[in-house]
C-alpha cells in the first residue's frame, strides 16, 4: 500500500527532473558550426531565463523559437537549427525556469502552467528586445502545450507547430500511469503535485483554449503509436481548434519518436507551413507532405 501511494509521487519527481547541464555544453557552434549568441531575458516573478539566439542573415527575417518537452532544455532544439537557419529564420532556443542555466528551482515543472509564461517571455524578448515582428512557435509535448496556452492569449505568436500536445494535465497523468494504480491514488498524487509546485490543473487545459489561436494557423503533429496521448485525444484537440488548422498523423511514430527523428525529417514540410504563415507574400498557402517516407493525414 505504501508503494502504491509513494510510487506515483516518486515517478513524477523523476520524470520532471531537468537533465544535467554541464559547464561545457554542446552549442549551435560546436554541433553545427553555426554562430549564436548567449542570451537572457526576464520571465514572471523576476526570474531570468537563458538560452541561445541564432541570428538569420537578414535582420528583418521571421523568428522561430522551440519550446522543450518535460525534462528537456534548450539543447533539445539543436537538431532543428540547421534547417531553420538555412531557410532564413532567426532561431531561439531557451530553457524553462529551473532548467539548464535559467533561474528557479529544479523541482518546479508545472506541465505548461508556469512554462507558458516562459514562452510569453521568449516572445517578448524576440518582439521587444530584438524587434522581430513575425514569430512562430514549435513545441513538443509539454512544450507544445505551453505554446498553445501562450498563443491563445498572445497575438504576437503568428503560427504554432504543436507536436504531440496533451489535452489537459489530468488526462495525460492518467494515460501515462500504469493501469494498476487506483484512480484515487492518481488523484491524490496530482493534488500533491499541484500543492507542492504551486499550480492549478485548470491552468493546463490547452484543449479549452486552442480555438483562440485562430485566425493564426495551427499545425498539429501526432504519432499513431503514441501511448501517452492517444490518437482519439489528438483528434479532440484538432476538432477543438478553429481554421486555419492542419493535422499530420505519422503512422508508427511514438511520443518520443515523433520528435526525434520524425520532426527532424519533416522539417521541409514544417518550413513550408511556416513560410506560408509568416511569409505569405512569397508563398502559396498550401501544406505539402512533410516527408515522402512518412504516411501523413493532412487537412
């Protein structure tokens, strides 16, 4: 009985723990020979977030930021940099509060509640500090959730690419927990996490606000073998969104696999989506198949 009570709590702590960020970390320069700048900017509560800004060749180019998944930091967006940089985009990779070198406690991850305000801060940095007016978000899992919640209240985000977002925090807790865990223990564990971390599950309800992104375009990407977020849940998110919207179902991709390597392989199609959203004068608003080797359902 003690193990049944403590197990979900310990599992949540371990699953949300940020990875170690060494003093000498890989960077866009060491990984791809692409110049970058160390940047910092303030988020809510007076915390300072830190990350990397990869400037485009053209100062007035649009920008894309990457919002990491649970227990990931700015390094998780490195694989997207070459394609975005080659396509002429500024790129911002940053770490949430409590992750890598950003301020805040390492145990404070809130599934998108606080992290969506970190996304707000990233957008504010790009818009106000860097003077960039065309901004798009790419996020995976909790990063996709944080981007959806932020974009719903933040008109400065011009387009959203949401990879494997969950509909709400209670639902993803249920689908990510072994079925042998009783429902009352799962509920108790979630309430304990809310109290310990200072957030309310009602703040993490992207399916309830995703319609507010319109008329800005939304691209949802989901793997059909995702065991954390089911295909039925992904379809509910898509149905809740308003046009313009598209859903790409990648057959055989898991929750982790939809990010790496699948999203990396799909970047030509993602960039075509971003170009149509942020550079409409140069593009036709058509979403091509992201990758000929993947089975895609696009609306």
